[in-house]
């Protein structure tokens, strides 16, 4: 004979699992640098981008600003992926903001094979302007010890910068002749060679690397909104470097936990329940919260989890935590 979950009393020959009480830590737990957002990416939140200092940031990311320039990871319904993106603001003409991925400092420029990022111009500053990609290097050439290699979408000539729409910029694979690359301190006329031997504004990334085969990256690879862009507000997301995508996104703050599966079952002795228990953890807007522990507790009856009356499981990307199955129970001899 079977008994349903939640019934009182016991009957010989039946096992029962009473309604499970679910207890979860729903406090805010910030993600740490390197927490996987996808198989080929990492998620970086606002608190993981401190001001740049004399040494590499513990998170591997940092922000350098001039005057009133600002950078922040914000939640916004216009996000391309997740719930947010990196917002760059330069209210005045002399303002500047740069966000570095520092893991690439000390690497040779020739080792960088893949560069891509996405931008959203929210509020127009100068015409056709969008955030640039910066690679500060020691050129190891012509007596020079420093220059910043710059990719600017406005110079690619392949897709005009648009306001209010996400655009993808494949900085490592733009066409030759409209590549969009230039070097600081040696800006020549469009299409003419600079001191390092590649053509200003029209060189593609392959030409840049060919001209600087021994260059070493200094400080990291960065997204930059430079001076001369008063009033520009823009978003940046999905910065891809050598196959790894940086998703700028804040963790969802947990606000609600609900038992969503496994209650109300019945079964015979020596037979496992058909379903494990499950619970769903969500935040604002019913967004799922991943990577948080939920504790399941059997509050009565003879059933138990393999390790006892409680079991803990982490929520997945869908916000769902699933308990282990309770093993079959053998009736006690009378």
C-alpha cells in the first residue's frame, strides 16, 4: 500500500517522504574572477574592476580614468547577453576611461590571434564614435619602448557606427585596406606607413603583427573611450581574446526560493521515489540565480538521503537545485 507525501501516521508495508523543508542561503554572494559564465568565457562584475594600481589587480581586471570618465557594469534590459554590460561615460572633452584585461601583460603581440568585442552607443558624443580596443606595447623596434596600438570602429569602413544598436567588431579579422588600426605617437596620413611600418587607419591586425614581430604587451588588452568624446555614453560586452569571452555582468541577487518538484509522491517499500526533490532560486525579474547552495531537509517519516536527513545541492544556470534520490527503505522487523 502506498502513502502520499505529507500524510500523517504510517502503515506497514509502505514508505513515505514527508514534505521537505528547504533552507537556502539567499544572501548576496559575489562571483570571483574567473567564474565560468560559459564553456569558453568568464563573467566579470562591477566589483571585480577596481582602479588600476602599481601591480596586477587580484581579479585580473582594472580601470584607469582621467578627469570625470567612469566605467561600471550595469544591469540594463538592452544587454546583449545576460542582464548587463560595461558602461563607459566621458561627459567632458578631456575625460577618458580604460578597462584592462591584465592577464595578457608580458605576452608577445604575436601570440594574440583572436580579438572581438561588441558595442552599444547609448548617447552620442562625436559623430561615428564608439569604444576602441587598445593594446599598449613595447614595440621592441626602432628604439621605441612604448606605443598604444588602437583599433577604432570608425576607421574600418565596413559598418558605420550606429546609435542604439549593438554592433560586433572583429578587430583581428577586418579586411586589409580597411582594418582600423593605428599607433599612438606616430599618426600619419590615412593609408601611409607609420614609424613601425604599418599603414595608419587602414592596416589590419595581421599587418600590425607583421610590422611588430617582437612587440611585448604592457599592462594588458583594453577597451577604451578616449578624450575628444564629450557626452559619449556607450556599452561594451562580450570582449573575446584568443577564444575566451569576457561577459560583463553582475550576479543576480537571490530574493526568492521555492520548492518546485518532488513533493506529493508515494511509493512502495524497497522502491525509490520516482523524482528527487528540487527547488528554484530566483532574483529580481524572476531571473535564475546560479551557483548557490540549497539545503533539503526531510522533516519526518522513514526516508532519508544517502548521507542523512539533509542534503545540499548547488543551483545550476537555470536556478534549480536538485537533491540526491532517497534510497529504498527496508521495513524494520517487528
